[in-house]
């Protein structure tokens, strides 16, 4: 059963689809969705909605999750625009019927996957795992969010 993780930015998002368990995660696919060059903000948010629906229809995940904004993140216009993208993703996921939507900070990711290092270093958990292909790329936090959602 697929599990889907997202990481949003002000102008794009990345997603990772996994299967398996927390102790044995298995990558299925991933992608990065960019803003069309000629879009204004409302058109972009609508476009994001359609893209997320396509991904959900294609993979029919059991659970969806996303790497959320850290509580102490510096508040600025980029953070506001990222929050808009996260909001659209959450709304579309809910509308699709995936009511189990996880929202994870780095500390929560660390706890869910059982990483022994610090929360700041949680992406290093990908290095020696079946998910190492996502380490150091835009996909790493989406992979961590999907990994944290996998069943024990």
C-alpha cells in the first residue's frame, strides 16, 4: 500500500511515494513539480491543486504526509507563500479522501523513524537506508515525511 510524502516551497513541491514499513521502507517513485513560467499566484495555486489530484489518483495512497514549516522558522513572504502551497496540498489530499494527513517537523520525523542523531541532522538517516537516493536532494524531506507515515 503506497504512502505519499510532500515537501512544499513557495514555487514548487516535491513528492515521494513509498511502500513497506518503517524498518523496511521501499521507494516506488518521486517527482518535483515546478511552477509554470507564466502563472500568477492564484493560477499557480489552482495548478498545484490539479497536479496533486493527478498524483493522488495515480498512486491512491493509504496515508499522506508533509514536512511542515518549523515553528521557529523566520517569518517572511517566502514562508507565507510556502504555507499557501502546504494549505492547497492539505485541502486536495482531504478532498481526495485521504483523511490521514501527517504533518511533521524535524523533531517529529526523528522520533517517528527512530533516528538517534539530532533533529537538525535527521536527513542523515537516509544515508544508510533503502532511501539513500533521496539524500541531499529536494526529495529528502518528502522522503522523510513518507517514511514517518509507514506502519511499524
